[in-house]
C-alpha cells in the first residue's frame, strides 16, 4: 500500500540537548517533548489517538501504555519501535501508514534519553542483560560499542575505493558551520577547521574524535496527522511522500558487506514511492554517527556512484546556503546525539525546513527533503522523502 501524501508532520517538539540531565527521567523528558509537539501542531490534545515510542529503561515492558497513562491519552493505535538510530524515521512511516489505514487520526512520536554523570561504568540500552549471540561470542573478544565497527568500515572503504582524511573531515567541518547557525546545538558558536579535525585524537584508527558523534541528553517528538486535517492547521504541512526500510544484520560479523549497505534498498523504496528524483532533493538530512556513515549514505542513497563519495564531498558545499545542504541543524556530530532522539533530530530538522521554519539556516526554495536513519553498525535503515506539497 502506498500512503504517499496521505499524512503530514504538523508539529515538532524538541528539548535542547544537554551534556547531562541530573534528576530527570526519560519518561518525563518524553512527555515534555510530546507536549511541546502537540502545542506546536495546534491539534487539541484529546484528538491524539496514536502513539509510537521506543524501549526505555524505566519501563521494561508495556511502554506505550506507560506513556499513554502518564500523558492521559486514550489511544486506538500504539507501538514500540526498536530500530536504533533508524527509530525516528521508522516511526514516521509507521504513523503515516496507520493514518492511511484508518487505525488512528493523529499520532504522537516520542524519542529521548537522559544522561547522568556517573563515576565508573554506564548503563546499557534498556538496563537489561544482553543474552544475544553477539554478547556471548563477540563482546568477550573486544567487539564492544560502535567505534570499532565503523573504523572497520572506514578502513575497508579506504582500501576498496580510497577517500582522503581531508575529504572526510570536510563533512564534520561544514556540519559544524551549520550548527553555528543553530542556537540549540551542543557546539553552537564553536567552529572548527580541517586541521582541528585531523589534529584531534585518533579514537579507533582511522577515526578522529571530531569525526565521532557527541553523546548527550535530550528528547524530540512529532505530531503526524492526516493530510486533510493538516491543511486546516497553523503550520505548513511537511507531507510524507515516500518511505523505505531494510534490516540485514545486528553484529558487523554478519554484515553482507562493509561498503554496500542496506541504505541502498531503503532509499530506493522511498524515492520510488515518492516519485521524486535525486536531483530534486534540496536537503539531505542523513544520520551521521561518524563521517564515514555520511559518505556511505550519500553513495547508497544514489546521490553519487559507489566509490565517488570522496569526490562528491570535495565538489559540493554542504552548508545550509550551499549547493547541497546537508544536516543543516549541525547533524549529530555537532547538534549532539541525545539517544534515539539523535536520529529523530534529522526528521525534526527536515520537517521544519520543509515547513519553512528554520530561521537563519532556512534552505531557500526547498521542495523535497531526504531523510535517512541508521541503526546499529549500518544494520537498520529507514529512509523518508518529505515534501512541501502532496
């Protein structure tokens, strides 16, 4: 079923990212972002009849009903979405499909994470013990976290196709430029140069510290409603025109390839549903946990050929006023990564841009935006096309 243009993002709520949030709860932060989104949308609170939320440590099960109870909502449709960094984009198309099918009329999508400063140790996702094959057969040998996996991808890409450190650094530098036009960004007012990136410590060869995402705390939410309802509200709608999703593995050991990713299938499905060509896209809002992730995404989404990413980066201006605006909010590298709200930040930025509400960093004459969410180690992909018109 195609739900092209049958639903739209009409409200955005986002808490300003912070390094730490002592005393906060994830439930409370999700509620705050959700209330901001509902207020922004102009939809009466009692009309919210759908909800999407991700797993949270404070509610080991029955997460949607926990949040519905906390907010005082009565829902006809509820779901938990667990796609890592692809969760935000994955929520959007699920909400659009549910609305198109008549399962709900208006859906609230919630993402967020608290972060406390603690000495010695950190809490894993959901605070639960991992009993997966990954935990049994890979973690004991040092395959822990994401840095090592993306370093392997970067090294393999360099071997197969070649990309210079300067080309990868340019992605971080120009996204930081965009962040300096976003007062909510963690690194607002702190520009960097290529020399800064390449002079920062190597965390896992070849990845430098300034090529790696900035963990923080925060929350983000969206209100999505039917196209008919959207046309009567105060904000310009950001119509959901296309979507695609592809999952292939969890552990990098089982990745079909380190340089050909499931982004290709997800993006192709989104463009096909939308009936939009790559050259019509005026904004790319791409998950950027690492600079190499952006490079692979540009290639596999079809903006350039395989192995041409380095040259593409070199030839284009990714600043919000450039010829190929990319991650105009600063991306997670410079806006920050507040848990799964980091992936959602690419959706909130694209929605605001399409609505014409991005202030200083507004992309001129924007008609279509491409969004991609990436979960795991290039494992789970969800792509969206948002548009100004149906």
